[in-house]
């Protein structure tokens, strides 16, 4: 697809700085781009690459005033670039249609209009699948589970019994929703299993990455509220509540009965202890270990997690430990030397007094 910068600016509501008649025929990242490609800059750390890229034009934020090649200034370069990717490099994956004959569908299952069910899907009794939802190969849906409209459930997803999934939910391959919570009571040295009889509710417009596990509640529900996005390899334990539009990044672990507010970010490999609250708009940095409640609008990092500015000062002190060790060792040697001199002087004085 060929487009001039003027045409692209109209599509993304941007402003061309430079030759608006430049034609682009491809789209690529700033490092990989070649002549004829359109690229973008969203992260300020990549600004130096603007003068190195071979791309013919760059989508930027409105903070960028000019460059060595034509730019299109926009309010949100990431979204503008994503829009152009959809137009210039459309996804060629076709939507599945119909119900494959190898699918196993139980009794009294309700299936809406235009639902696609691929090979070897298993849907147990009394489940409900609403209009336009796609179940890819190997998906398992437990009894009495409800899945909303326009959902995409990728291969080998397991959604256990009595789970509720909202509309426009995307669940990537290998994820398990509604597995039993990790509940045991130790009696005379033996771990006795505690029944987990609650459910999981996933609200509208949630996206869940690959190989995520979301445990059912012991009682009541584990709840993921609308608009939340969950990355790959995340563990969410029983009775957790995650507020609207939160971001949970890869390899995060959330222990049971934790409440997370709306617009919260849990960065990669962070861990949260159970039975605490993380307030609205909070940010937990990568690899942080949260052991106490986090107030709204706070940013915490480190282990145990502390306010980010405090954690940075502690980390700076830790980085100075090698030089501090050398200084302490030198001081010990100097003290030993001075003590030796003092002891020698005391001995001389005692000898003089005796003589």
C-alpha cells in the first residue's frame, strides 16, 4: 500500500513537518526501517535514532519540532503508528466459522449466533457461549460457565466450571481460569485440602496473556474488573480483586485475598503478599516484593517494597558497600597501628617509672 505523508496525517490527525508529498510503501520499527518505510518515536530514549534511521518518515509526539527527515507530529505516536500498521500491514489471519464436527458439546449448552468452535473443543453441560465468540482448538469450557459476546479464546485455554467471562475478552493460549485456590490446613503434620467452592468473574474488555493462572475463590469470587490487561505467566490467587484498567506485567504473583485498585501497574516479576490493599493509580516496580498495603498514587520498589525514592537511596548505599568496606578496613588498620604506638608508649613510661 502506498500513501503520501499528507494522506497519513489526515488518517492519524497529525501535522506534517517537511515534504508532505513523500510516499511511504512500508512500515517498520525505527531500528529496522529502510528507505520507503514509515516508523515512529514514542519513547524519548529513542530520539537519537531519528538521525540514524533509514526510514523515509517518522511519526512523533508534538514535542518534536523538526528532524533531519519529514515527520508527522501527533498527540499519541504509538496509537497513530498502530492505526497505520492496521491499514498498511493488515492481519491476514482469517476468522474461523462454524462448529467443527470433532467438538464435544454437552447437554443444554446455549450457543449464540456466529459462534466459531474449532476442532476438539469440549463444552460441558449448561454452558453458555454468546454471539460472535471464537473458541480455538483444544479449548475446555466447564459446566455452567458463561462466556460473553465477541470473545476470542485461543488454543488450549481451560475455563473451569461456574466461571463468568464478559464481552470482548481475549484469552491467550495455555491459560487456566478457575483452577482451585491453593488452600490447605495442616493437621498433625498432614496437609488437608480445603474445598474451593467460589468462582471467577472476568468483566468486559479484559485481555489475559498466555499461561496465566487465575484461581477460583474459596468462597464468593475472584474478580478481574473491566479493561484490565494481564501479561503472560501471571499467577492470581483465590479471592483476589483487581480494579478497572489495571496493568499486570509478566511473571507477577498476587497472593490470596489481595485487593488491587483501579489503574494500578504491577511491573514484571513483582510479588504481592496476601490480605492487603494496593490503592488506585499505584505503581509497583519490577521485582518489588510488596509486604504491606500501598496507598493510592504511590510508587514503590525494592524488597520489602518501600517508597521509590527511599528504595533508590538504599540501593545507592548498597552499591557503595565495596568502597565502604575498603574504608572500614583501612580505618581498622589505622586504629590497630595507633593502638600499637600507644601501647608501646605506655610500656616505655612504665619502664621509666620503675627505673
